[in-house]
DNA sequence: CCCCAGTCCTGCGGGC
DNA sequence: TGCCCGCAGGACTGGG
C-alpha cells in the first residue's frame, strides 16, 4: 500500500523521464475493468502528445509528472498501483502506457492489480483545486512540530486516526501511523486533545525518523509482494517494522510487551500496550 | 464541523 | 481438494 515512502521511492525511480518528450499514450485492452483515467484517453493523448516532461514531484501519496504545457499527469496508486520504467509484475493489470520519444527510458507504465488507482491530467487550477492546501495538509516530510500540534491538538479523535487524515498531514497511511506511534511511545487510542507537549514533540520526531528511514530502505513490500519500485524491485523496510503486522511478537522496543492488533476507524492498528501506555494520571 | 460506516476492487488465506 | 467468505486500506461519499 503505497504511502509517502513508497510514493517518494517511485518518484525518485522515474526521475530519468525528466527531459523526455511524450510520443503517445495508450490504455492497454487487457485490463479487465478500466481504472479511471481523466479525461478520456483520446483527449488525454491530445493534450500530452508532443509535450516534454519538466519534472517529477510528489503530492502526498500521488506522483506528479509535470509537462512543459503547464499541465500535470497525477498518478494515484492507492492500494496496489505501481509506477514503472521496467516490465510490470504481470501483463494483465497494466492500466496505462506513456510512450516516450528517443532513447531511454522508452516508456512510463502504470500497473494496478486491484484497479483502485487512477490517473488524472490536470491544469494548474484543477491541480490546486484537487491537491492544494485546502485539500491536503503539509507534507509529512516537511512537517514542523508546531504545525503538527496546531493542526491536530484540538481534535477529539484518537491520534492514530488523526494521523491518517490527509487534510491534517499529507502522506501518512495505515502502516506508518502504527510505526510512528510506536517509536514515539504514544498510545494510538489517545485523543489528540489529551496529548502533552512532550508527546507531540515525540510524535513529530518519530514521523520524520520513520519516514526518512523508510525512504532510505525504499519502502515496505509486504508479504503479498504488491509494492515494487520503478524497476519492479521489492523495498526493504518491511524487515525493519517494529509493530505493523507483528501481532503476538515480543515488542522490539521494551522487549517485554506483546504486540497487539486492534481496530480503529475500521483499520488495523498495531502497538505495544507495555511501552505505549495511556496517559499516566498526573502527579503520581 | 466532526466523525463513522459504506463503497470500490482483486488476491489470498482460513475454515469447513 | 475445492469452494466461499472475509480481509487488506487508499480516498471518497452520505448521513447522523
């Protein structure tokens, strides 16, 4: 499930397409059910063919391919989408092929097994409308301690649930939310408005540490093997997971607690009840 | 406004 | 062995 580290790895992996001219785009017929591609493929082709790629960015969990026309191709991988320069895992779920002119790389691919992902060509206004700071909070990598607190401290929501809100902070998903709170030593069920300043500082620090390390490891490839980088290679951060998908194992933090799986807002949360305790009553 | 439940989708693994 | 069901969680929508 691509979150910030995986999408950032995709972005870096496709950097060689910068400077390339787009020759054509096609939507492979083999995909069973079509994903959303907006606008429809003919209009899409019309607007991108002949244009040169000027940059590759990331906005939250989306890859942004910028064109010299001022428009941008925004790729949203959601659960199982991959952005590739190499051959995809299977022929079957290839969703979009962007053919490039000249030498290498020859094409940029979007592959998506489950088909929840989407690709959208947007102009500057639509980009702001959809991905501007009214819709997305500050990028988690550029988060300051003050901003984090400012945006979440008033909420009654559990901190784990709040970290998933892309309007509050952009880029954190279910896997890294558990990892961040474990490193911070904060109970995922704590309401935001109950966190103390030291805990906000710990969550902020852990956010940057976890995400930066995960990027260094090129993201997490879970046992289902879905996530791959732009060259269709697995990431390495799954071996560093502290709690995610490790229910029943001994906590790597305290060495005493057993990692527990709970459900919050219909999503799995993993944590150690021993070192991520609820707030101690003040004055003990 | 704030928050939760339901929705999309496919592949996999547990249970019978 | 084979089938069915539930689960995985991105982002979005509708409703209380």
